[in-house]
């Protein structure tokens, strides 16, 4: 396997949109996103699609991200279907 220069990788991963749900397996997505942000300066945007404006999972997702991604700059976008 050919190793790519880190500047090329950083360019390819300068932004990442990560769908998120309030489930235990979401932690793996957060770990990968955190690695990208730390190693390559990736701008992270997490997306949660809610069923309504008062969806209780919105607070859970927000809290989950705050706890896991301390010190990492990210944005959480909520879309209501």
C-alpha cells in the first residue's frame, strides 16, 4: 500500500458531515471524527434528524457530543422531518 502525504489526507478531510443518533454505537463515529479533527484539523459537523422540535433525543445527542468531544471544535445541526 502506498502511503499518502499527510497534507494530501488533510486536504481530503478538511470537512466532515457525520450523521449521529443517540445510540451506543454512535461513540465509534465520534471517536473517528475526533481523530480526524485532532490529526488533520477537520471541521466537524454532526447532523441529527429529529422527529419533532421537542424530540427528547436532541438533548441526549447534544450532551453525548459535549462529553465526548471536549476541546474539539464541532457544530451540531438539527433537522426536523
